[in-house]
């Protein structure tokens, strides 16, 4: 067994934040090489299973996914919506998904947010119809970031009021509203290209825990793990691995947000960010393992 496991955020290190797809062919090729050699590879993302099915799986299949996972079954796993949904990756693609409905927002809240986007923000963003547990609203690819961010701030404030109007406890930055029981079970989480409205129970550490449990079913886990992401929340993958006693380092492909101080190594790919940094990180491991 190769002593390495990978936990990969998708937006940023794997998929370009501009094209929202795998734009560098070597990324798919190296992920397939690693999984085919027996390295457990997991995608841990806030994206939906449909996004991964459409944007991630086809490039992997083009790079030889079926042959790789036939040689090394059970070496690829995906957790979507920050832990609310998950599936194995099989030679034919994603397996049947599992949804944790206990963390889902009420359907009527999703409907009101959808109407808000369509009615007042459709020129800058769109409602993600593929999410099963959280609510996500994303920047249109034809809109400049500065324009989107101005609209995003106004949308986030209005979304907060929608949840309050439905009697839900919600946190948005410094604004907090508790429900009738004094609880705050949901949060509004803006990113550089989207806003997620989600259960406070969902995060990358919960998803990492789910991933390790899956890989442990098929045998001994490697002791050495690397996580890679483009946001501060992605560090939580490495947090969970460190707390569980593994040898871990985290790769930050967008260090301009500020590299966090952690009790494990944090790696920055010098001179490269986003998927260019992700491509170099994967290529280095393929070379080091002689694949």
C-alpha cells in the first residue's frame, strides 16, 4: 500500500474558478494515476453531486478512470454539499447517492430564495437547482467579480431576512437570529463565487470524517494524508486528520486570504494559485511515487 491519501476541494485546486471545470488536462490524468495505484482520493466539496457528475467525472473518464478503478476498486469517494450528500466513484461514474435529510433546509425557504434571485438578482447570479440539502446561489460566469460582490452583499442581507421570516435561527457574519428554542441551526456562508445557506453541522471536517470511515471499510488507512483547498474552511479537512492522529499537511492554493497558523505544515505552491497550483501539487506526487 502506498502511504498517501488525498482530500481535495474541487473549486480552486481541481476546477478553475473561472471556467468552473477541469481546465488543465494533467489534473484529471494525475488523479486517475494516483487512484489507480491505490491512493485513496476523495473530493470534498460544497458542490452538488450533479456538478461533479457533469464537470468532474467526464474528464476523469477520459483519462482512464474505468481501468484505474477496476485495478484499484474503492479508491475514489466524493462528499458533496459539505457532508450532506455522498457517493462512491465507480468505474462507470458516481454510485447511487446518499442524502442526510436531517440537515436540509425547509423546501419553502428554498422556494422563496429562488424567487428572490429570479426577481431581483438574475442579472448577476443564479439559483443552483441541483442542491439537495443546502441552498446555493452562484455568480454568473459573464459577470465581473466586482459587480457580483456588490450584488452578493445585498442578496446575503435579504436572504438573512427570509430565514428570519420563516422563524429559523440563522447566523450571517455578526448578525445572529435565534429561533423560538434559542437555537441557531443555519448560517449564510459567502465565498468568492457563491453564497451557501446551510446547516451549521455541515463543514469540511464532517465530510473528512465521512470519507475516512468509507476508506476504512476496505482496509488499513494510510498514515500520511494531504488536503488541498482554496478557502479557510478547507483547512478543516486537515484539522480532522490531525486530530485523528494522522501525518497531515494542507495545501493552500489561494494564500492571499491569509495562511492560517496550524499545528501541521501548510504548503503554498510558490508563484502559482488555484488549479495551476493544484496541477503542480498532483504532478509532484505522481513523480515522487514513480507513477
